């Protein structure tokens, strides 16, 4: 069984080091105003702890803390306040993730790109639900997943990872957003590298443009009816399985497809926390000399 308090203290030390430049001695972000007793550092740590231990329900988390760890967390705030403050700290959570990525992956020139469907609800409820519809620009849409040959209602999770399996970039888009558009969005952050993708990123003219202007080689499988058709090298096909494994871990262990949020910001914050927790467990494995992606027992 996991001891929440000991794991909390361990994760807190890692997060504190990652945010050493922007937090004060009490663990709060440096700013003018009253400093909360349950610090910003504690909020972020508790969020990452829950996701690392696959505790997806905030109700379950807080009931467990209040019943079994009441003396260990005397300053614990209520669940709704925790949820509000975590959403305000989403930029800081991403700073933690970026700091861990920089430690795990100081330099890399080969990346893998793919997308994952995030369903908000079943088709029968799609027209009448109100969740995530507070803004038309971020409202969910109908989309199609080619790998599963299914239509769904919600969003797409776009991710980029290294050959080692470290998620370097990710984002959410509407389900009807073309995969190749995400490649255009992240283009400014890459140069002189190889990016592996599936057929959704196949665009010979754009691939040539990327290579000529930024030295980015995008390698995707060719369609069977294309001129000069040839199979993608076996080495590349095997490498692309790395991101599929990561997505499987995010779905199974981090239940990234189960949504309890009512707003898009809430959904985005929850997903950010899960990806950061994934990277955190990889970092813990690295300092313990364990296989990087054996994250299920990183806190064992």
C-alpha cells in the first residue's frame, strides 16, 4: 500500500527544486498579497501525487486524506478551493513539467508525433451537454478516429515524445482539428531534427518546405497509390510504437479519457497534471536507476 504522506513529502521536494526560482520560503508563488497556509507548492504536489497514484476522483482523494491522514495534513483546504487554485496554477504546473523534461532530455534530434481522441460524452448526449461549452472557441466538436474507425464527440490530445518516451510537447484541440495543423503549430519550436508521424501528417509540399526552411525532416508512411511508393523503414515503424505505448499508459494508468471537469480550463488542467505526473514518475525512475518507462511501480 502507498503511504500518501511519505510520497507527498518526496514529490514535494522534487517540485520545490523545480520551482526554486519562483517560490518563496513558505512555498507560495512570489506575489503581493496574503499568503495561503496551504501553499501553492502543496497544491501542485497534491495534484501530482493523486495522478501518480491513479486517484482520478478528487472526492476519493479528499475523503482519504480527511479520514486516514487528518493529522498529517492539518492545513488541508476543501476540495472546491483546491480545484480553483489548481486551475490558477496551471502555468506553474507546466513549468514543473518543463524543468523535469530538461533534466531528462538535455538534447534530442528525433521525435515522434501522434494524436489521441479524448471523448467528452457519448453521441446520445452530445447535443444537450453543457460541459466545456463556456466558450465557442474551445467547445468540443465531432471528430473521427481513423485507428479505431469510430466517430466521437470531444477533443484531440496531440503529443510529441522523444525516442526514450519523454513527452516534450502536447496540446488539446477540437476533435475536428486536422492532425497536420498541430505540426504547423509546433513548427517554431523545432529545427534540424527528424519527426516521425503516421499518414495523418502526410503532406509532401509542406514536408519539403519544413526541410528547406528549418532542416526538419518529417517522415511518414506513404499511401499505396502514391507515385514512387515505398514502405517506411522498419526502424522508423518500430520507433513510432513508443508514442503508442505512452498513450496506452496515459489511458490505462492515468485514465486521461475519463472527464470529471465541467469547463475546458478544468479539463485542460487535469490533463496537464496527468502528463506532468507521467514525466515526474519517469524522473523518479531515472534517479533510482530503474527503466525509465516502468512508471507503474515508480513510487513502490
